[in-house]
């Protein structure tokens, strides 16, 4: 028994790395074969796997506030932090912006070439000049059509009609009807004998999923106002073109979103101008008829002074009444949570400056929620978070609006008391003068308010024309023809590593499973044991 223990501890049975190396080298062809198989597999995998390309662009969200008049208060923007980046990201990824970008590409027909392994898109090339004659965007032929040139005058089209495969010959420049779609094909320089192309008709909505699936946005640096946009696609040129179109359409959308508030204000002023213009014309006609009838051309100096005071007070009253109308409209907009909330009119008297800031923030949140609802359902967490912020701001804004309304109403009541004193003075004038003053007062008041509103409208129009997008494109996307997926170098490197490991593992496994493959010395020791 002691002898057996001694034999088991013989030095010959310790790990001999030199012998292991000799064994591995003697089976080198197993390692080589394993390497060959794995490397061949990697080439086959890369050959059959579609490549994905990526491109990127950068935008800077502006922090500077727009230069606009006091009338267009809604244009000033709050500081842009991470939440602003996130909200603008939802706008960029919204179907509205993406659909507008796709329309810019004018890619109503896709063209493909059929290879030995897969079919490839040839965008932006348009090898066939196809003119649609009858095309219904709701009902058109959606399957792929195969084009094969026969000669300079004719070609063959193959397509599916239900379960059948249809193949027909046509001549160039003649109407072709496939399903509900009618089109014609003109000869081009790309067409030679036996040229083969595939094509299909599209509508912009067909590309929304493709574009949104490959679009990614992120902050270039944390808490910065630099936005990095990345687009991935199987076609590198398509990825670059659609990303540039998205950035361009975002700027247009952002500017339009801002000008809506100014336009709303201008429309409000237009409504008042239309009413006052009619009132002025009517008053002017009544004054002229009264003077002709009573042969009274002018009033006394004391009556003129009283008329001037009354005119000034009533003009201020008219402006304050316009403010009250605008405040009531604003309250209604906030109660109903309408987008593009805006204080339509602000003459600068009695308006709390903090209210303007609250309106801007509430308007931004309402627009953010509008865009987020295109992606998330109403009960999702992002919508619930923004709803809480809207509810808080809504309460603060309504409190500020009520305080503003009270202030404006107080000013109006004070002017009413001042006007009562002037009216008492006017009441002692002769009847003819009083009647003429009564006719002159609305005319001159409306004319003054009309002039005031005309100036405000011009100021608003100038401001609207000067509104700029809240972002700037720093770097446009460029087509990148180096694929990001699959990783060719990584796959080949992994194939070599797995090939080596498999070869070595195979040798070791066979040595362990076959106890008779030993050298003579180890074999004799094993028999003795």
C-alpha cells in the first residue's frame, strides 16, 4: 500500500508542459483546420449579413432670447437645461417633423438591384424615369415590380397579381397599369440590353418607421445645449440625407411654433381694427350730417378742452377694456389647456411681468405634451410627469391672471370716476355743443385707439418677421460608407480566437477520452498502478 502511494507521487506524473507542447504541435493540423473552419464561417456570415451604416450631425439649442417688442412677450424663452433637451428631442422624433423631412427627399419610387445574396437599394440613383399617371396614395400597387430591358424600344415587367406571377412586355412612353396604379417609363442612359432593376411605389408615411427606428439623439456633453443626432440605415446616403432633412425641418417647425403666438396676437388686433374702422367711418358720417343740419362747425374753447379730456380718458378706457378681453381669452385658453397659450394684447399697464414668464413656461409644457402624446399614451410616466408640472403652472398662472384682472379693473374704475367729473362739466354746455361733443367723442376715441392698434400691429409684424429658430445646425451629416454593423474586424478576431480555442480544446478532449494514447513511459506507469 505504501508502495502504491509512493508510485502515485512519482515526478513523471507531474504536469510536463514540454510534453504538452509537443503533443499540441504534433496535432497542429487540428488547430489549423479549426481556424480555417471558423474564419470561413466569419466570411460567410459577413457576406450574408446586411450592413448597417451610421451618420451624425450636431445642433446647438440657442440660449439667447429673441429680440422682440413688448407686444410679443411670448417669444422670450427660458433657460435650456436637460429637460429642454429632452423635450426638443421628442419634437425632433415626432412624426410631424420626420414626415416633413421624408417629403423633402422626394423618394416616391424606390429602386433596387438584385445580387447573388440579397437585394440592395440604389438610392439616391433613379435608373428608371418613371412618370405616374394615376396614383392614389390610399390605394396603389405596393409590391415590388421587376424591370428587364429587352432592347431600345421595349422592356419586360414582372409582378404579382394576387397569387399569380405576371410577366408582360411593354414599350417605352406608353401607359402601363399595374393594379390600381398607372404609369409610364421613359428610356434613360442607365438602361442597356438585359438590364435588371426592381422598383416599388412609396408614400412618405411608409418611411416613418424606418427613419424613427434608426434615429437617436443625445446630449453631446452632459447638461450642455449641444444636441447630437445619429441616423442608422442600410443605405449610408439615405441616412445622411434624411438626417439633414430632419434638422432642417426641425428649425422650420420651431420657428413656425414661435410665430404662431405672434400671429395669434396680430389676428386679435385685426379683429379690433376691423370693428373700430367701421365705427370711425360711421361716426365721421354722423358728425358731417349734424354740422350741415345745425350749421355748427366748431365748439367753444371750453367745450373743446372738456372734449379733449374726455377723449383722453375714454381712449385709456378703451385700451384697458381690450386688455380685459385679452385676459379673459387667456384665462379660457389656460382652463382648456390649449396649445400656443398667449397674452394676445399687452399695452404695458397693469400687467404683471411674472405672468409673461408663467405663460411662456406653460406654453412650452403644453407643446411638449402635445409632441410626447404622439409617442406615449396618456397614462405613461412621461405624460404623468409633465401633467403634474402643467397643473402646478396652471394654478400659478390663473392666480396671476386674477391679480392682473383685478389691477386692470381697478384702473378702469378710476378712469370711470374721472370721466364722470368731465361729463358733469360737459352737461352745462348748450344743447348743440353737447350733441356735437357726443358725436365727436366716439369718433376721436376710436380714431386714437385705431392709430394705437395700427402701430402695435406693425410692431408685431416686424417682430414676427425677425423671429429666428431656437437652434442652429453646427455640423451637417455626411454619408459614412464604413459599416458600424456587423463589426468585420471584431468578428474575424473572434473567429480566430474561437478557432484556436476549439482546436486546442479538441486535442485535449480526445486525449482525455482516449486513455490509450500515451507515451511509453507514462503508459508503463499507468499499467503498474
